[in-house]
C-alpha cells in the first residue's frame, strides 16, 4: 500500500468517525431540545396555576387589589400559552379564557363572591391541565359552633 493511499485511508477513517460522532450528538441534542420545550410549556401552565391560586387566596383574605393583579396575570399567561397547550386541554382552556371579562369584573368590584369564583376557576383549571385526578375536593364550610 502506497503512502498516499494510507493517508487517504486515515483521513477517511477520521472523517467517518467525526460524522458518526456528529450524527449521534445531533440526534441527542434534538431530543433534549424537544424535552426542554415540553418542560417549558409545563412550567408556563404551572406558573399560570400558581398565579390563579394566589389570586384566590388574596381574594379570600380581602386583598382584592392583589387578587385583581394576579387574576389578570393568570389570564395573560393563559392567553400566551393556550395555543401550545396539550390538545386534550386546549378546548377547556379556551373556555376558561372566555370567562376573562366576567371573572375580572367580579374581582375588580371587590365582590364577596370573588374568592369562590376564583377557587372554582382554579379547580377547573387544574382539571383541564392535569386531568380529573388533579381536582381538589371543595368542601362546604363547617357549621358554626353554637356555644
């Protein structure tokens, strides 16, 4: 075997090794990018859930100004991410988004029912993004003790 042929064989082997390594890393990077996008979407939905839960708590405590800000934040986040939400949840999330004006009106009036409206919306949202097993039981207030 001539020297030129040996050099070409080594260069070819190195090029093949590089191509195999590059291909493997490319496939791995694509899988990680897809996983990162999924996690980012899940995080966005959970941040919206946290904003809605905090709004319900603020309304329950009578802090309607904070509740209004958090409710608005929830609907803004939901509007940004409803299009990329899982298809199984998209219809329900769009219906929730359709209630935006009515919910914000109740909260902005500092209505006593704001906390219950936000709590029901929170439970509905959890079921929409996580399925029926994500529903939180809502129990009636215990009777006042007479004594």
